[in-house]
């Protein structure tokens, strides 16, 4: 999920697309092209690149999400719906899950995939920009983002918008690739990720989106830096947990009960 409206916080008018420096408006279109290209085989490639571990990580994140029966939940950058399906089961028939993504092709892929598993009645699909959410203040008990925030043009703006739409005491749960905690694991992860563009070329017929994926992971802030970003945006009780030795990290923050 990406923004089409906001520039970087430093006001320079440029941002990064992987290792490239591009105009803010250009990044939005470039990332849209990435997800348009991979949407048809998105799930297969996730399984290949993660060796299936992404499913366990997502399951674990929902266990830590504090989502309860009857909760109203916004799943941002929801892709083809792995988290949304888990959330739907957790909130039950009295709850609501809004499956949102800015990319139209990914939303179409999610509808097709979830229709095969009978789309739950408590799920709604919405094309939405995390940096300009069209919801009233205090709308959701919880917000989740699975492997998407590294693609946002202005992460600080998105964090502030999410805080706005959370109810006091509501929880933001984010899973994202991060920094391995040991040098040997970092070297192994780097070596394996260099194969991803080759996998993409063989299985999807296009290696470029997966080259961007590798670069976007390296450009994403490390665990402590991202924790500080959440705190600066106004979240309370911000914590993170390294998963798979830091290859991924689970960040959690709460909206304060009383706003300053």
C-alpha cells in the first residue's frame, strides 16, 4: 500500500524506490507497477521466497494483536488477504474487518482468492491510502499491516493517520522485514534474497519486482529506528519482537487512552 498524496517528511520532494532516488509522485506509480506485475502469482511467490514461514509469522502476529470477538479492525496493505482471513475468524460474526489496499489489482486478486474460500460476511474490501484514511477519528479497535509499510512514501504520516483512526487504547500491529540480529544470519539472508529476482524471472516471467523487494527491505528502518518512529508519532507502550532472528520484526503500539 502506498500514498499518492504526501511527500517525504523532509519536504525535499524526493524519496527512495529501492536504491533509486525518485520524485514522490513517481514512487507511487512505480510501486503500483510492481504490484500489478506480481498480483496474479503473489501468494505462490510469498511461499517460495519465505519457504512458507510468512504464514506462521502472520498467524503469530494475530495472536499478539489483541483483536477480540466483536472488534472493528482495519487491515492496511492487505494484499491477497492472509491477515484479513485470520482477523475475520477472530472477530466473529459480530465484528468487522476492512480489507484495504491502494492497489486495485491486489484487491481484485484478494476477492478472487477469498471467494474460493467463501468471503466472510464480516469482511469489506476498500481501496484506501494509509496516508490519507477516509475514516472518522476513533473508528477502529485495531489496525494491522503485514509486510507493507516499507512501501509507504511517508511512513510518519501513515503512522499519524492510523493513530487518528484508532480508538483510545486501540492497538497497531505491524509485521515487516527487518535486520537479522547476527552477522552469520545476515549473510545467509542476503545470499538467499539475491536469488529472489531469479525466482521471479522463472516463475512469474519478471525479476524486476523482486529486485525492488530486496532493495526495499534494506532501505526500511531497523527495529530500534522504527520503534522510535512509532513513539514520535504518538504511540504508547511501543514494543518490538524479533522473529526468525530478526529477519522479520513484530512492532506493537497503543493509542493513549488520553490524548495530549
